[in-house]
């Protein structure tokens, strides 16, 4: 399976670094953001879609995260 190198803070754009630091300060994992940061255009679109979707709706965000982690584990993805 292909692996994407996760960018370090010094390699992130200012906007990406701010978002990554915000996520990590909350205690969450920012690996997906560090991977997407290779393509700033995708990073921006992902943030516009994902965060409102993740926080809204009928299913609690914590349950959505558990489902995301289970799907990742089933696909040998460890982010």
C-alpha cells in the first residue's frame, strides 16, 4: 500500500500550519491534514467539506470518528 509522507510544521503553509496546530492542540490527530498539505488546493477543499460535515448531522462527532478509525484499520491505514 502506498504511503504519503506527513509534512513537518516547517514544510506547511501558514494556513495549513495554523489548522494542524489547532487540531493537535485539541488532542486530535492531524495526520490527514499533514498528508493533504502536499496539495494546498485539496487541503482547502477538504477543510471546507469535512469539518462542517463532521460536526453537524444526526450522528455524534465522536461516533463518526470511531467509524472512521474502524474503516481505516480495516484498510490497513494507521492514521
